[in-house]
C-alpha cells in the first residue's frame, strides 16, 4: 500500500509539472497566482515545481515583475525532429554563402518568450565582425532588426499578444511598447520597406537589416545582416544587400517547406 501511494504521489507530481510547463507555454509568462488559477495547482506545490524547473534551467524568474517564463532549454524536451538540425543542415550553408558574397556577418534568429534569440551566426567567418554576439543571445523585439521584422510580418493576433505582453514588461528595452504611436509607426515602416532595420540604439556601433523567413504560410525565423553603423545607413545597406538577403530567406523557406511535419 505504501509503495502504491508513493507511486501515485510521483505520478501526480509529474502531471503537475507538465501542466505548469503547458501553462507557461500558453501564457508566455505568469505569476504564481496566475498559474495556480490556470492549473488548479496549490501555490505551495507550484513554488516547489518552479524552483525545481528553475534549478534545472527550464524556467527562469524575472525578479522585476515576479513572473516566471520558459527558457530556450525547454526546446530540448521535444521528441522527433529537432530544429537545431535544420539550423545546422539547411540554414547554415545558405548563411555562409550569403556572407561570402556580401562579406558582412549574417544571423538567424527565432522568436521565443517575447524576444528573438540568436540561433546561428557567421561572425567567426567574417573579417568585418566587430562584436562577439553568439547563439543564445537574447535580442529585444522593438530595438533589434530581427524583432522588428518578426513583428512586422507575423499574424495580427500574434502581434497584438506580443505587444501587450511587452507593454506589461518593466524591462527598459520593452518600454516603448506602451507608446502606441511608436509601435504603429514601427510596424508601418517595416511593412512598407519590407524589412526590419536598426542602426545604433541597442548595440550603438552596430547596424542591421532583417527579413522574415516563411514556410507553410507562417513565419519561422528571421535572417539578418549586421554592419558597422558608422559605415552604412540602413537604407544604404538595403540598397546594396536587401535583394540578396531576400533571396537567401526565400531559399531557406523553400527548403523548410519540404521538411516532414
């Protein structure tokens, strides 16, 4: 009987952990109270679950707002095809070919948890690299070229949810999300030009232009090139390199269309 009770308790703990992960995945971020209401898990149990997930690296706490969010490590829990495979086998050769053509570094970033995350870069191969950003770097949505490209071309409802979440954030880089005019102008400019642009601002010495990559009618990631801000404006960079950047994005999107679902 004692063993049966222990097994039942273990199973309940596993199910509660999975429910917590699902709730965070659906919400993007949440307080313990919000998670408790959404999962019906008592707060003391949730604190234990979140502390365990935090120590394992799957969840992090944002102290400034007392909320929890998933980390990119949670992607490693997926079975079957892993997106690291397409980054390495499909995207990297296309990025290297683009970088060899234009010389400036090229990056690939994906959206996760109300930010863009750098997944792959050709910085080590470019003689024009002046920063040390690498895979795993978190890029702000409103002040990075890739974030602006994603916001400009993701579905309207997804954009609304992201902007509302950013507006609740206390992080300095998200403050402009509360300025509706700023956000509207940013989206309009991005959609009109067809690319996200950033010169100065976050990382003041670096400029960047970015375009979305679509596969199966949805945005999968963004490709960008980075350049020295004092050497090029975003419009100059677009005039010289945008067509090649778009061609690389279309090639990658076409390759992703053929992957198994």
